[in-house]
């Protein structure tokens, strides 16, 4: 059980976590936020993307 002050001071708790624990916590929060709890990261659908030229109608000055 925590007091309101302890619960509000969550940054100190997260700053003291080991890097591996931070990674695990991040993964758990992402699972909950994006609805893939208990599963691996979903594969990215790369079919949606296309290649385009960043420079359109480039004219040379020579």
C-alpha cells in the first residue's frame, strides 16, 4: 500500500530500475496500449509504403 505522495513520486522508482527492467516494463506497456498482450511484437505491414523520389523535376544548371 502506498501513500499519495509515494504514488506521485513514480519517477524516482523508474530512474532506479535496471535497463533490462525498463525494457520489460516498456514492452508490457506497449502490449497493453496496442492490444497484443501475451504475444510478440506484431510484424510491420510494409506493403502500405511506396518509394518516391524526394526531388521532383530537378533541372541542371550546366
